């Protein structure tokens, strides 16, 4: 006898703000049931907590729903489902201002914090609540065009003029460029560094730092009379710098043996990992949300034999969250390929003609005509 079971699947594992999410709920009925419909929910929650000591333990907590679709009817009928396999396609829109997926738990001498921004789809059968399924959705906070053009790496350059007695000035030109604007956390940023030197001054060394700027924005007027030096009250919001300024996540240095005269270094590796509590963990992704902001920047410094140091600040456009591994590892059971399609007048159901297009091609039982 077949079991009663339900699966939920989207056409992709990762989306960008403003994207259309195409998906399907798969339902197999192999034993008598009272199930007669399918409801779907989509939640996107930002949760932020900051705790610190000031005349006792203080805690600020804020939560915001960026997406809140609660048990919307996807399909319903008067009688219970008969034995068989069914598929209920759906379509949802991710808000244009949806922040990226983000998790960061940490602590410093000032306090501790927990921030989570996550998105989840959930479906259950009306009349048989035990039949349910869910799937996480990973959001990259950028746009499709920026991802497509990610190899046109962000660059910064500067020129150093060197005065020569009775002669015209000579220049040293420095260029630094990312090879990929958007890199998944846990991987490596790759950097190209080029020095064009028309002078006799030598390069004696260089250093690179990965800096993190992490901020919280919390609404809690109870802390008004108890602020630490990493806090600032702006109107009704408490701005918190949990790591007290730009935090050095990673640094590296090189000597003149690596770089002399007209030279360069290609594919310098900057790991997007850091040591916390004796373990190497992924750095928190870049994000701009209601209660938190996290961004990265590279500080590249070149030192010359005349003791002059020239520094460039290179923004990192995006550290992406890890891809949706559970989505990529899912192996559909055979029955989903022969499921009967069920459509409805629900605003989240799908027009029949759309099912044979590329929008649903990544889902079992649908094929492009």
C-alpha cells in the first residue's frame, strides 16, 4: 500500500529580491484520508537580539516580518482526495525590498548578539494536518544583472607622484581589482594587485585587510538611560556597533621579494572564514535590513623604500549566503513524475499555459513544449 505523503519544491534554491518563485506541492494519497485541499504559507522573518551588562543584564529584541503569507488556500474541493498522485503548482513574488538570508551569532567585550533572517515555505493538507511539507528559500540581496556581470570586478586605483630635483615628476600607479564581485561565504575573494613604477623607488611591502562593518538598529526605549560607548540613540532607534568599529576579519602581508618595480600579484586569496571559539566558521553574509547592516571592505596598503605608504579602500559588493544545499540534494520519488495537475482560482495558483514554459521546467512532471 502506498503511503500518504507530501513534498514541496521550488524551481530554484536561491532567489533575488523581486523574483517570482515558481514551485509545486506534490501529494500522494495511498490510504483513506479526510484531506480535501492544500494551504500554503510563506514567511520571511528578521529576528535580532542584543544583550549587554548595564546595571544588570539588558536585552533588546526586535522582529520584523518581511514576508507574511499565512495559510493561503492553494486548492480546495468539496470531497476528500481519492487514491492517486497530485501536483499543485504555485507562484509567489518575493518583495523587492526583501533583505538577504543572514545568520550571525557572536559576542565581544561589549555584549552578545543573535541575528537571523530566514525564509521558509510551508504547505499542509486541509482536513489532514499531519500531511505537511516545508522548504527553506535562500535570498541573495542583489539583482540578476549584477550576478550575471559579477566577473566585471570592482576596482580602485591611485597615482603617487614622486618629485625629482630639476626634472619632471615621475609616477607610481597602483591598481587593485576583485576578480568576482559576489562570492559565497566560506569561499575566497580573489584580488589582483598591480604596481606600475616609473621611479627608482622600490616597493618594500604590502598588506591587505578584510574589514567588516556590522551594525544593529533596535527600537527599545527602555535602554535610554543605560547606553554603552558603542551605542547611540537616534530618535527612537538605538544604533549599536557590536564589534566597536571596523573589525579586522583577515589580514596578510608581503615583502619586497614578492613585488619589485613594475609588477603585480594575481589571484591573491582572501578567505571568507574566521576563527570563533577555536573553530573556523563562515563569515556572516553582506546584508542591509531593517534591524541590521553588514558590509565588507578591503584595505590594501603599499609601502615604498622612501617610507611612504599608500592605501586604497576597495568595497566588496557582496558576500553571499551559502547556496541551498538541501534543495540541490533532494531526490524526488518516482510517483511525482506522473502526478495529476490540480489548478484553481487561488491567486497563488498558476495559469495552465505557464506550466509548459521555462518557468516550471526545473520541477518534476512539467516539461517545456
